[in-house]
């Protein structure tokens, strides 16, 4: 295997003399907060289209007016009690009514899945300063656009509470239980893999609620055992794995006044998904998206909620998969319906790169808005009045995320970001203002308020405290480099060197990887990872790489692993390791690889496919056979099992168990509802049958990732660290972990 070197720069080193180092691993982990700094205004809500924004500051909710830069107090919970009690009021989050006269608070949240849970909801009138109970024990609740009613989902049925009458009206009554038929919330797999917690929407005119209905009676049951009590308890819910039958899903629209319901009946056959719905600017018309089971054929229907008439306005097919959102970059939608417009926009990679396409409501393509050999990342704002779109892209580099504006017709493109690096944008609905949170390798997070021309109105947070901390404490910044693989692909990578780095010495290397499809590991952004700094303090070089299969490098790079997960990720990690082997300061015989979730899978697959490249691996919560994972995620990237048996077999780590020749620390939780414990149990059997031993750690109480609180997280990281010390440095006289200062 031949790997070419691309030495793009001489790796600089800043002396760390007389700087404070971390006293313990937990000290380093806590430093992540010091290095991350302040993130600017929390829980931002734009008010009145963008004239102001609110944010949470301790007990209070102030507002900022960008035009005048004036702050005003909007709400304080000081002295406020829950209705009809003396108990001090508290809440987890809030939303504004559409008329901005009321706040809807979520309180006493009890989680169910990754995003959803049961809570109590209260409405606070900003004029009268009265707090009223709106819904108890509801999964979701939301004010109608006019603020006169509250839509509620509770125990699988939809309700509406009317403030004028003080009464609650039930809109659906056909729910038969959590694990059977229910309305208004998602099943486990929809919530997890389509990324939304609320399965219903108010219409803009307050007349209707559109909602999902699920029938999961034929979906296989998943069981987890809770060992915490005197007698263990079994937790049951439905999760469809690869090849399993899905829940039957349909969209209903209920008239909130009459209770009349109309059902959307698409022209689809076989098994299909309904991942998104949108109210359009045409009264009584709902846009409904369908996606076939293979997820390579998307249709967008316009559905008249009064007559039931429907037709297809967009039909998108792909040889791999059609993306409808991106969990990793917080992209909730790939289709956008601007208010008061009869045009919509669709983000597609049909050209080989993700770009914006403009359509009329009759389904005709008007024009392609953005073009070029680069990926659009996220649409941040659309203004029909100025015919402008604001978006983040990787145009300058796969390591960048920067803001641009462009006209609907594709002219007038302008770069608004004036600092290189990774930018996250929170834009007002009218696109007149935005909050930009950005950093690069040399610059800690800055947060600024800007107008639509990119002019800074106010620096909200410069994190001078982070800069001061780095000046007085040992810190090693990532250094970017490139690797050219044996088949001619250039990869971006970074390394973090030891604090006391000496070019004449040799250092062990730790790869910290994830690598899953559509994710992104490395940006030109400030590193605030205390765990990695701890490794640097203790004489390790930390490495990560933007392997093939991740986003922002075009579809060829992104989708090369389609139907063959593991193949290119492991190759890129192994080839990066071989590149590092020829560097004079790398101890090539002492490398490790570690990761969690997909990173755990990538760790296992790399160790078993390229034995001997890494001396040790630490795999946490790892998939071991994709047939054991949920069907929406897996079939999107692997296709259907019956049509890709060769690919599923090749991507499984179990047949490769006999190849293990490196040390493996294997970590999982018995309460992992994401990567089920069956993955680890079957892998352990495969290792045993191959005569291979691993170091196993099981954390029954933990969820996905195994850690369930700070103490367990520090313990797991201490185990990881001691594993590195033992096998990469040969330390056999390690301190008793129970006596190690946390």
C-alpha cells in the first residue's frame, strides 16, 4: 500500500514553558468548558419578524433590538409561582406565540427518546403578567398562530384547549396505546432518524392541525432490562431493524372547530415513509413528502385539506439516497416554503454537489440558484421581498462553513463572512439581521450581531477569557495537514501535538474517530476538547481525519461508501496511520484508535480489516452488523438487505473476529436503545469462537455512549487513558483506578 505525503506546512510549535498543566483527567475534562467559552445569547427567539430577539439570562428573558442595540427585560420568573401554588416557577424551555403576546413554557420535562418526552405546559401573558396552566402530562403543546388556542398531544391523541371557553376539546379518539396506534408523535425510528420530536403542525390560518398517525402493531418488539431496582424490569418498545416491517403511517388533517378529519392518500405502493409536511402559502394546501423504503425516490405532493385532492409537484430520484435533513449540521429541511410566496426551494446533489433549486408552485423548475464544485451546507434565510437567499457553504474549503447571500436568479453572490473558519448562523425571519458564532484554529468562539450586508453591529462575545486561559495554561492547537491515499484521494486531517513537543523524540499516536456517513469531523475551528488536551499533556499525538463518506467534499466523496460501509473509512484511517509512520517524531509501533457509536464501529472494523496497524483500540457502543441496526438509517446507506447481501456481509465485523491481533477495550451499556446490546453480545460470541480475548466493560445504567453522568464519563475516560498507558507506553505499574484523583 503506497501513501503519498503532502507536507503543506512546517508544523509550528509554541513553547509551553511555565504554563499551568492539568492536575488530573477530570481537571482537563472541566477545562473543555473553559476552552469552549461563552456561546453568546442562549435560546434565541426572533420577535416580530426580526425587529428584536429574546434570550435567556439566568432567571430572566431579556430582548435585544438590533436597530438600536437596546436591551430590555421581557420576563423574569423571580417571584412567580406555579398556578394555584406557592411553588417557585421553573421551566426547561419556552416558545413565543405567533403574535408575540404570550410565552409558552415547558416544565417538568420527563424524557422518552432522544428528543421527546412528557411535560407540563404553561402560558404567560406578557401584558397581564398572568401564568396559566395550558396542558398537563403532554408530549407536545403549541399555541395556535393567533394565540387563542393550544394544540396538545397526549397519550397518542390530539386535543385543543380554547382560552376563551376554558375548555379542552379532543380532536382524535382512535389511539389504542403507545405500542399500537397513536397520533401526533413519532415512533422511535422516525424521531431518531428523521430528526423531529413533534409530529403535528398548526395551519397558518388557525383552522387546522395536520398530524401523523402511526400503527406499529406489526413492528418487532425491542426489550431492554433495567437492573436498578430490587427486581429487574423490562422496558419494551418497537424498533424496526433492517428488513423488519415498518409502522403504517398516514397524515390526517383535523378541523379544530368541527373536528372533521381528512386523510392524505398518496399514490404510493409498497412500503414508504412520510418524513416531512409543510403548510404552503396557498390556503388549505399542505405539502406532504413521501420517500420510498430505499430512500432514493422522493415525491413532494400538494394536498388540499378540504377536498383531499392531491398531485405531485416535485419528483426527485437518486442512484444512492435523497437527503431530506442532516443531523450533524443541524439542517432540519432540504425544502423551503417562504411565507407569502408562490415559489419553493429544494436542495439537491443532482449535479454532484448540494445546491439550491427554485421551483414554482406548479412544479416547474425556474432555475438553479447556486452552482459550482462545492457543497451548500445550510439555507439560513429566504427573503421573497428582496429575492435573496442566505446560506452556509464549503465553497472556500471542505474545512470551512461560511455565510453567503445570493439572488433567487443566481446572480449577485456575496460572501458575508469576513473571518475564515466555521460559522454558525441564527438569522431573523425577515433576514435583516443575524447572529454569527464563529471560530478558527487560532481564534476561540466569537459571537457577533450583524446586518444583512455582513456589517457587524455589535460583538456580543469575544471570549477574551478563553484567550487569557490559553496564555496561562498549557494548550496545543490542532495543526492541519493533508494525506493522499494510495488511490489518489486527498484527505484533510489534523494532529494535536504534546505540550512539550520535541522534534527529536518519538511519540505514540491516538486516532479519535467517528467517520459516519454525512457527518463531518474536522473544521478550521477552535479546539475545546479537554480529553485531547489531556492526551497531549501526557505525551500523545492526537489525530483525526475527514475520511471518505463525510460531507462537504461533493457527492462522489460523500457517497463512495454506499452499500459498503466500513470499507473506505477503515482504509483512510489505516492509510493516514501509514503516512504518520514515516514522520520522524512518530512512534510507529505504538498507535491506537478509538471512537463511540459509528466511531466504535469504525474502530472495530479498522482493527479487524487492517490488523497490526494499530496496537490498541477502544470501541464504545459499536454496531457490529448493520442488520442489527434500525432500518431507516441503515437502509439509507446500505440499501435493502435482500438486495445487498454481499455488502451487508462485508460490512459486518463478526466474520472478521479471527483477524484480531491488537488489544481491544470494548465498552457498551445494557440500556442502549440506539445501538442495541445484541451487537456486543453477538460480537463477543464471534470473538470467543475465534479464540480471541477482549477487555470488556458493561455499564447497565448508561444509555448510548455508556456514560450516564459526569462520574461515569470520567471513569470511562480514565479506563481509556490507562489502556493507552499500558499498551502504547508499556506501563504495567499503573495506579489503582479507584485511588486515582478524579
